[in-house]
């Protein structure tokens, strides 16, 4: 039976996959369900989605641009940190 939900491909890093597998076993849930829960929690934390009500926040175009810019800056910082950690561990 076809579903109206879209599938999203996700290829996590090895260490992230280990965490997902552990959460999956501990909670007796599929990896897909764990990832779905984690995404909802992340969106809720950012104020984009309310987990309790299922409502999304109406972001203005300027808010979206600012969010994307801030997210990108944080991502670049994370990549620098990850490189530092890799260098430290090697």
C-alpha cells in the first residue's frame, strides 16, 4: 500500500550510527524511528517544530535566511572542531 510520506536518505558517520544502534536496542525501536525522534527533538529545540502540538513555526524569509546563515556558521565551527579532534587523536 503506497504511503504519502516521503523517504529521506541518511548516511550517518560511524560513531553516530553506533549511538543510533544503541538507542534502537535500548528502546526496542527501529533505527528509522530513533532518527525520526531525534530529528523532531532537534527541530523542537531550534523552535521550528513543536513536538507536543505537531505545529510548525511560520518563519519569515528573513528569519529563514538568518537561520540558514547561523546554521552554516555553526556547521563550519563543528567541522573545524572535528578536524582538531581528528588531528589530536592521530
